[in-house]
C-alpha cells in the first residue's frame, strides 16, 4: 500500500494559476489595486466634475446632504475606488483567508492610550497652531457649537472619508508595499498615488473650482505625500491598527471642517494648506531621519510571508484577537 499526501495550495495559489482577468489580478495585486482604485473613482466622479458643482457642462444636480453635494457626488466614487478595489483584489488574490486578515485590522483597536491622544488631541492641536502664522492677526475663539460638533463630525468622517479610503490605502496596499520595498519605498510609492487619486476633484467645488490657484493642488499633493509618512509610522508602531489610521486621517479633515471657518474666517484654503504642509513636511523629515527610513517597519519581516503575524514588541500595544497574530 502506498500512502499519499494531499498537497493543498496556499491562499491565492489557485487564483494565480488561472488565466484571464482573475489570473492577472492574482499575479499582480498591487498594480491591479492601484489601477482599479484610480480608474473606478475617476470614472464615478465624471458626472460630478461635469455638473454645476464643477465645470458646469452637464446640467445634472446632486442632492445636498449636510449642506454639500459632495456626499452624493464624491463619496460613491471614493467607496468604489480604494474600498471596492481592495475588497475585489483581496478576494481574488487571497481568498477568504485574505479577506479575514484584511477585515481583521479594522478591529485592531486595542493599542496604548497615547496613540489615541496623538490622533485625537495632539495632531488636531498642531493643525490649529500651524495656521497661526498665516492668519494675519484674524484669529477668533470657536463657538460652543463648533466645539460640540467635533464629535458628531468625527463620526460622520469616520464612516464616509475614513472607511472609503483607509481599507484600501493603508489596510490593503501598505503591507504589500512594505513587504516588497520596505518603509521608505512604500512611502515613496503610496504617497504620490494617494495624492494623484485626489487630483480630478480639483475640477469641482471640492478643490475650489474655478477659483483655486494652480499651485493649490501642488501644495495639497506635497501635504498628502508627507502626511502619508506620518501615517505609515503610526500604522507600523500600532501593529497595523486600522482604527488609528482612520482617526489620524479623519481627525485632520474634521478639525479643518469644524473649527477653521470660525477660528480663521479670513483664511483661504490655499493659505491653510501651506501651514499644514509645512507642519507635515517637518514631521516627515524628522521621522525619516530618526528611523533611518524604516518608519517603524522591521526589515526582517520582508523575509517572512506577507501574512505572517505582526510581532508585539511592546507589551502595552495589544492588538485585537483577530486570528492574525
């Protein structure tokens, strides 16, 4: 009698052996994700950009939610792009096990308290301070209503901007990029793509069209690239906690949306971005020098499988029990 042992393929192996579109996605998950994320979002944004909210060549109106048509005109494209593309590519390339890992980071919320303080207090405070030199003396105290709106505003941002972007950029793309290129290489690739993804929106009221100066998207791109460095450092040091990435991202948006109209009433969006970019660039340079470009990523992990558990080097940084440790 001869004993036979069944050899089971690892996650994604069967998909990679296939032909057609599924095979291409499985063999090139990063390229597929970036192509789909940009292409699907840009395609979905075309009606909004051509509408009166943008270039005004198509008489189609988007219903306003909370005083803005961006929820109905921009958010669907964001959901379809980074979030939808990450789900599709993960399902095709890594199957159910990959989807569990992908979703699992969303529940990795049990990290040290000071990371939450950084995302919810320190960074918003620095954002407010960054605008002071450019305010021309016109600085006012925010109203009680504006301060009270911070919490509901944060919740809305979490379930709109945050969940539409971060499961794609940080949850899907960043671990794969770091596994291939390390922390610095991942930052050099992800930051510019993240910035590029936003660029068509400068042809709409999202970016101040038609009054925005040509330099504003350039400054915004520089801010996005450098702030991405900060986000990578936090993501790695919190054992890939997606809730922290969400809070760090939307905390910036929420602070600007809720406080700046009252605190800096005469400041333009372009001037605001200059202050933010100086702050984020300074932080990025400090982190790159201090970590020698590693940004909290252990180079030894590049020799391990992509789905290897993230080691917990700090007892106070405890990840959730998501089955990936």
